[in-house]
C-alpha cells in the first residue's frame, strides 16, 4: 500500500511510506453503484434525487451515480441493509487500494508494475481518466481491459469513489499494518480512483489519494459497496 518516493505525483508524500498491510477477508462490489440502482432507493424512500440528473453527461442508467454526498451514501446503505438483512458498508481506504492493485503492488489495475525501470503510461482504452476528450461519465462496464486483478471495473477513472475513512495526509506514517483505518475524525473523507475530469495520467494510479468534504455533491464522485465475509 502506498508509493515509493519518486516523481509520479506531486502529492507522493501523502502516499508514503509504501508498506505491506494485511486485511481480513472482505467483499467488494465489482462495479460502482449505478444511477438505475440508486434510483430504486430514491423511489422506495422518496429521497431526493442526485444532483446533475438533468444532464445527459451524468444521468444515463448504467453510469455510476454521482451528485451524492457521503452522508447520502450512508442512508443508501442503511436502506439496502434493511431491505436485504445485509451488512453492506463503504470500503476502507486500504480495502479499496487492495482491490485495485492486487497482491504484487502494481501501479495501475491492469498490471503495470511499480518499478524504477517501468514507467506506466496513460492508456485511454483502459479507463476514463486523465482529462480525456470524453468530458463525461461512461457505463461502468465499458473498460474490461482495465479491470483490477480481482475483477473490479472502474478503479482507474470514470469517477472517484467515497471510502469510509477520514483523510489525513500522514495516515500512512502511523496507521497499523493490520486492517488499517484512517484518522478518527477530520473535515474530509477519502476518495479514490481518479475521474473523468481529473488532470494527468497519474490520477488513475491505484495508490493515488484524494479527499473531499463529506457534504459535497459533485459530478465526479460515486461509490461502491463492501462487506465483511462471514
């Protein structure tokens, strides 16, 4: 987890030190939650619709749902758990990164390794990130050549995804090596994965860290669900 110091990112200090972590076995969604899935929650609970639903760049049925804040995600998960008798939740930052990069520390989900001699190049056929010409979201299954080693789509681009953790720039310096979680509190939540409007090829790296205030409803943040394997 994390990044070896190099020139990959102006924020690399927030991703250091790179270290091994261990996690309990868990489940994570193959795709982000889509507009059509989130709409079931809106209809069932008479909840407010996400922002940007009048914009065709963001409102297509199989686009990841955006325009929802962290607290609204929590309400969706509460509804889903009541409906299914489940224990669904947001992934931790560590769980998200593990699902994206596999067990060999690769830099992007499609297996380009972190290595001083291998420089990963942005490939627009692998994901919707790096400020592509599209300027919009895409269907969650549009990039099968960019899936992670565990079969997860859209972990490099399309939209950032809310995680459970509060963000702190030096989390990696004090977090435990077993089942790490973020800071106890803060004013921003971790978001992961890059997005359709993020600048630069390095925004889609598995280790790239970002954060946003939890009340913000933005057109480049979605979420996927996780759960404990019991």
